[in-house]
């Protein structure tokens, strides 16, 4: 159900259709009872909504006063679903029983549930924020359960600037992408090209450009170069970097940690690729293949840097991170990302 204030030009903002006016008897959840408590939790960041723009959007909505919500539909109109306890003529509204899955999946109320609740981060799309920041929080308050610590709201993915639609023929099949380029390549594009909290656009041209420049010629090329240089020497396992290389690693780590804390995954990856770029320039400047006096020190610095790059990339590119680390210890050098 939607109300008149949810419409734009008389149409639903999401579906772009005029609503059908109906009248029926339902059971309601008294959401209005929790309006002030929900607003206080969000305003004081007890449940932090990220980004701030989404928080402001929800505070504006809540400050208008939350209304009670229909939590059932007549069984004659909705034969599937969970019957309302004690009234077989009504079916629980799908959003109500869907939200409860967050609890039941953890085995509420047993010890396993207590181990994982409340969640550190509740990740959801911008179109379902209102349900989760009002109805769901109200349900939790009514059950006297802790609220999620953070609600992280992401945008949509468009295709060549348009909403993906079968009728437009612009739907991108992620399984086909993975089959051709690998899981980590797809993960990298989505996390690097699209900012975490806004809409982002996918095109095959953008994807292949990122794949070639950042993965094949960037990360993959650096790992191959350093692994090739290291094969000519024997180093202890407990190596460490020195001088400017260590300073660059420290700088990348600081930027990376801050970006993750702010849920800015693309910026975390930018910090890692900044370190990759530094290593490339360091190789060209020092030319360790010329067997200068400092050649071994340069290679050790590079080995340590690439190990750190692999470690930082583990949450984003788990398969490639492991392959990169293994490559440094292997006699056989394979391309992490084959050229296309």
C-alpha cells in the first residue's frame, strides 16, 4: 500500500503507475507508537544510516509522524503466505514475514541468534530503506531486541545510462561476465567503478577498459614482474620494506582503513592501486635487473609491497589475492588476468 504523499504526479515513484484505490479489512502494526523512539535512534546514530543524505531523508519522513501499517491481506485475495494466527481469513503481509527472516535465519531465539545479533551492518538498496528504517526498526523495538548498528544504503546499477529492462534488451548477465572474465574481475569493476552509495553505470566498454588497464596491465603485470625478479634470488620469509617504500605502504594502509570505515570501497581500492602505481615507478627508477649493489634490497622492498597489496585486496578479490601471494613463491609464473 502507498499513500497520496508517496506519489509523484499521481503515480508511484518506483513503478511509474497510477495506484488502484481499494478498501478492505486488515490487521495493523502500531508503528506510530515507536515513531519518536525510531527517530531518536537514527538522529543519535544508535542506528547509523550511511550515507548522511539517506539519514536526512529518513529523518524528514519520520518527523512527519509515522502511521500505523497494514500487516495483513484478506485470505481470499492472497491464498499463499502465512495465515494470521487465530484468524484464517487473513494472510500476513509479505514484507512483515520477509523481515522476520533476518531473525529466523539465525535461529531466533537460541544462542546462535544471540551470537550474531545485532548486526554490525545491514546492507540494502535505496528503494527498500523506508521499510527497514521504520517498519523493521519498529518491529524490533516491539520485540525489545537491539537495533542494527549501521544501515548501509547502496544505489542501483544502470546499463548504458538506462534502467536494465528486458523490453529494452539491455540486461547484463553477470554469469556470462564471470564465465568470460572471472569472478574477481566482475567484483573489481562493481566495487571500483561504482561509488558505494550512488547509482552506477555498466557498459562493456567501461568494463574491458578497467580489466585491461587496472587488472591485466596493473596488478597482474606488477605481480609477474616482481615474481620474475625474485626467482633469481633467495630471500628469507620474514622480509620487511625500508625507506620510501615502507612510507608508501603505510600511507596506503591509512587511506585504505579510513575508506573502509566510511564504507567507501572504491576509494579503498584507489589507495591500493596508488601503491601498485608507486611500485611500477620504483621498478623503473631502480632497475633491479641491472644487478646494482642495491638490487636485492629493491627486490625485497617490492616483494614486501606486493605481499601487502595481496593482503589488502583479500576482501575484494579473494581468488586473485591468493594467486598473487602464491605467485611470489612459485617457480611457474602465470598471468593473473589474461589479456583480452
